[in-house]
C-alpha cells in the first residue's frame, strides 16, 4: 500500500512539475513577445524621428546654395556701353547687388565717356525656395563720373561731370536649368550732376545728356548662378 502511495505521489509531483514548466515557458514567451513589441515601438518611433529629420534635411537641400549670380546687360551695347552685375542672396527673399558700367556714348555735338557704380537692394515677392529668383522690387543708388566733351566747330572742349542719384526698379528674374539667369527690369531714376570747369571755360554750357536728370533705367540681363 505504501508503495502505491509513493508511486502516486511521484506521479503527482511529475505532473505538477510539467505544468509548472509549461507555465514558465508560457510566461517566458509572453515576456519575449512584450519585449519584441516594445522594441518595435521604439524602432517605429526612431524611424519616425529619422523620417522627420530626413524630411527637414530634404527641405533644406531643396534650396540650392547658389546665392551668387553674375550677369551682363544685353541692352548696354546698343548705347555704346558695357555693364555687369554681381548679386548675392541674403535670404530667399532678399539680396544685395552691385553693378558697374563703362560707357563711350555720343550724340551729335557731344560725347560722354566714363564709368558708374550702382549698389542695389532687392526684395523678392515670390521667391520661397531658391535664391535670387522671382518677382522683385529694388531701390538703388548710383554714382557716375564722366568726361563730357562738346564738339564746337573744330575744337573739342571737355569737362568732368560727377552725378549722384538713385531710383527704384521692378523686375522678374528666373533661372533656367537652375544655373542660368534671365533678369528683366524697368524703373524711374534721377541723377543730379555737377561739372568741374577749367579756367576760361565758365561760359561753355555742358549737357549731362541721358546721364543726368530724370531718366528710365531698363535692362535685360543674362547670367550664371553658382
């Protein structure tokens, strides 16, 4: 009888041990599943953060760092001049530009030869993604130093003219293939000139021509951005 009881007790112990082992394996499986889910959640959060960072980086990369544009005014040769510009983007809506020109313009009886410099500030009304592109307004200042020559009979009489002035232009600049620029602008300007007379020339009248007084500043420039 005692043997049967011992055998029965051993069987019960083995059965309980088996159930306990199954329970431990079940809990272990549940723990592993919970850990896996937590890891997936963490990975998903990390992926989302990475995607957000990548999106920000992509948005930043979508603005080409081509802040510099050099241009040449194609209309200048028609008035015996040559002019060029350098534009530097400050933000996608603002830029600073410096223009230089040299002229040898002449009309019947008079000629003007010299140079000018035109600092300019541009505000782009439509540009949000690229530098130096879109519809803009631009106030500017202009300084000119010209030798004015009058052809009187068989004599040439010259005087040095300095002008200070400025104005405002409106225009549109767009990019071709993200590298080449086309810039059209138009606006009013005024230049006030003073002459330096040599002794004995006080009675000679010099004319500032198209380089003084009210005038129209117009241009169609082509350039390259980098």
